[in-house]
C-alpha cells in the first residue's frame, strides 16, 4: 500500500492538542500504527494518559465556565466554525487515504465514507443550526436551549471521522467545550482533524484531541467536570459507560452495535437484492454497525438466495485496500481477524453450513489481517452467529415461513439499529418497515441520510445523531417564566 504522499508529510505526531496549544503529553508512550495489509508503518501518535485528560478537561471547564464560547450567539459560533469546515473540504482525499492506511477500509469506500461523508455531514449540520429552535416562546414563558457544558467524545476505529464530527460539530455549535478521545487503532486521522481545529483559532480549551487507550476513556467518563459523554462503540463498553454516567448522573448518548436483518420478500428481484446486499452487508469489510448481517429469505426461495449471495461473496476482489479494484480489504487488526475467524468456527460448530468462505487463510494474503468473505446457510436465529455482532465480512442466511415470521425473526435480536426490506411492492415494504423495531430501516437499499436521525432501539444505543435532532444531545432545556411581552427574543436566545 502506498500513502498519498503528495503533501510529503509524515504522520508521526509527538504532541496533543489541548487548551488551544500543542503540548507534550505526560508520558512517552506512543501508538505505532501499522497497515493491516502488510504491516508497513503508517505513523504514530502519543498515548494520552489520565493526567493529560485531566489537563484537557480543566481547560474545557474553564473555557465553558469563563470563556466567550458559550456566550457567543449561534450565528457567531457558526461563523467561527465555517473556516474549519472549509479547510476540511480541501483535505477529504488525504483523510480517506489515511484511514485506509490505518484500518484497511477499501479506497473506493473510504473516499465517500471517511472523507467526503464527514464533510457533507458537517455542512448539513451548519444548515440545520439555522432553523433549530434555540429559543421558543410559549405563552409568557420562554424555552431556552442552553449548551450542555463540557462534552467527552469517545469514538471507534471503523468510521473514525464521521463518528467524531457527528458529535463535535453539533456540540460546538450548541456552545459546548469538547474533549475528543479517538480509538487507539485510528489516532492519525484524528490528529489531522486536530490540526484543522488548531488552525481554526477557536478560544483556548474549546476543543482538545487526545488519542488514548481505555484508561484515558475511563478517566473522561468518570471525570466530575465532564457534563456529558457522547460515545460510539460496542454495546459492552456502552454498558460500562452508561453505568458510570448513571452513578454520577452525567448525561450520555450511546451509538452501539447492530445485527440488522434484511428481509428478502417473495416478490424481490434476486438480481437487484443481491446487488444491494453485496454492498450493504459487506461495506467497510463488514466492519459497519449498520451492516445487513442477517439475511432473511423465504423458504420457497432459500436456495436461490443463498446461492446468489455465495456467488457474490466468492466474486469479491480481496486484497490491498489502496487498490481501486479492491472490494474487501483486511480487518483492522490481528485481534479483530482472529475474533471474526473464531465466529466462523463457532458457526460451523453450531451446525450452520458454509456456503462461501471459511476461517482459513486466503492464498497470497496470509501476512495481512484478512478474512474470507463468508456466507452461512442452515442458520437458526438462536445461534450465536445470528445474535452476536461479528463485525467482519460474514453474513448468515435464515429461512422464514411468511411475513409475520420474517418480522418476528428480525425483531428477535438484542439489537435494534438498522434493517431493510427487499420487494417490488414498496407499500408492503413500508408496512414491514413500521413493524421492525429498529432506529433505521431501508426499502430496497440501506443508505443513511444526514437529514434524519441516526441511532438505534434496544442495545443499539440511547440518543440520536444527524439531522436537527443532533443538537438535542448537546443542550439543556431551561424554562424561563414571566418573560414580558415584547422582551427581545435576542436577550433570551443565543441565535
Ligand atoms: P469499543 O467499544 O471497543 O471502543 C470504542 C471506544 O471506546 C474506543 O475509543 C476505546 O478506546 C474506548 N473505550 C474502550 N473501553 C472503554 C472504557 N471502559 N471506558 C471508556 N472508553 C473506553 O468499540 P470499537 O471496537 O472501537 O468499535 C466497534 C464497535 O462500534 C462495534 O460494536 C460497532 O457496531 C460500534 N459502532 C457503532 C456505530 C453507531 O453509530 N451505532 C458506529 C460505528 C461503530
């Protein structure tokens, strides 16, 4: 793999960004980031310690309690953030290339998902802020939505940019001060983001970016001066975070895992369905919270659906993620590869049948963190491979008897993030969409849009991102009674 070195720069960082400055971290520990394709060095970043978190939180607290940021109007904050978003627009290709190098997302997916997508989300968010009801008059009262305070942002490696900016921008627009802790696997793109934020010249303490491991994350969640945690990651860690926030009654929003069901209807076009699932089930090498990883097929069409999906899996080009021809790259790490291969072995042991793939090496790619695109048939929804999030290029195909049975199986999951239905009858598709208990659902595709909320039911999380609703997570509502008629709305609002 070769990085786009048109900038001729190195991605080795030795300082962290906090309190408006690049400062030396408290230890010499570093993340040594290596390509999961071939082990080549990609760059390095400091591992922030608990004391670095304390410094960043103290600066954020000061910026929020004493600084100008929360006192500025929303329009002023938007104006301060616009140059940052414009600068981001010039770096999307570089960010996408860097994310591919760090975690193996295929270049053709990285460009829209890890570069352009975050930019479009931020641009949309700036627009939503203009019509968000920061203040409302209700009779003689005024409802004011005030900034929530100091926000700790903790994110995963699989969509590293979008999960940060989906929190960062609404929090900053709302007037919060934020401390970002990206995932250990992908600290470099976060540091590039930190550079753009540093150039934006926001008041000191308003933003900090601290690459760190679990201790830094734990410290951020436990810190008494952090008012709210915005987290994306696994349900297991989400539970720990929610419990800690619960103990100190801090607010938290959680974007967690999924085990989304794609319901293939009797009338579905096999060709269109498989073309759609080829993307929606295996995107980002299957390392996507919204991957359609359970395929529900009518018994009458079970064999043909399995066969078409197996052919699609066998037909993927697997290899160097920087090559434009690659469909599936390596998984993020040896640990993740072993975990996913372990699930394939579990599936076989549970009695499911491999229709494509398996847990053995791919010829010529044994040195990288690769897993063969895998399709299981003869799967029962009670099997672990149907209930747990595998987070790799592995799907299961489950037979159903009728639509009621399909909806029952789709809902028989601890998760409730996404789902889809594949049918020629969109009206029937909508009726099924309304019966499946998930936060998002697609008819003949699964393509999240930035104008509507993103998030899940059940163990898939608490809260929503995207759309104007994203701001709800970063405000506290204050009711002010007895506001005299004709009092300037501007006195009560910061819009
Ligand atoms: P993870 O839960 O292991 O880690 C996520 C982040 O939490 C990392 O920054 C990690 O350092 C930090 N962390 C770990 N333990 C912590 C603790 N005890 N306290 C505080 N912070 C801690 O998840 P991951 O492996 O990085 O990401 C994959 C998971 O993320 C999958 O489950 C996936 O479904 C989920 N995800 C969800 C969404 C969504 O929007 N719903 C989007 C992307 C990924």
